[in-house]
């Protein structure tokens, strides 16, 4: 679900900060960025996933 919300937010904003506690979110984020050309500017994994994502 976090990636779906991220995709929606990126339609309206150039950069979005994603926060997720879903263990699958890291892999989903990587796949999403590869498929859409988005870029992860910052990635933290502890205590939860926190990423800054922008258009590529």
C-alpha cells in the first residue's frame, strides 16, 4: 500500500517523503523506481523505512 500512495502523491508533487513500516516496502520502492524512472535521494531503514523520492 505505501507504494500506491507514493505514486498518487508523485502525480501532484515533484518530491515526496515516504515513511513505511511494511517490511516489503524497501523492495517495492526499488522496483517502483526502476519501473518509473524515479530516484531515491535519501533512504533510511531504521527504525522504519524513510525515503525521499523525486522524478528522474
